[in-house]
């Protein structure tokens, strides 16, 4: 079990990570042209698929964070 004083910090950092990742991935999916300065056109489908996976992972992390707040100690392994 994670000590109580560490749980708060871990929860805050995990929330920030999930939110930032979700927002950046969502923007990348909605406006894929932002990558054209950095990635060749032929690699753009791979970048979009990476954004989709990142968005799903950030949503999964948020679900685990809600579970930890409700008392599911097993969810700390993912957070």
C-alpha cells in the first residue's frame, strides 16, 4: 500500500499527466496539420494513430484515478 502522504502527490501528478496527454492528443486528432512541419505527409497516419492510442490511454488513466478515489487499491498499480 502506498503511504497516505504520497497518495495525494501521485494522484495530482497522474491527473495532470492524463489531462495534458488527453488534450494534446485530442488537438492532434482534430487538427492533424499541426504535424506537417515536423513529420512527412506519408507518416501522418502513424502520428494520428499514436494520438488515438494516447487519448484512449489517458481516458483509461482517468478511470483508474476515479477508482482510486472510490477506494480501489488495485488501481494504484496503473496510476
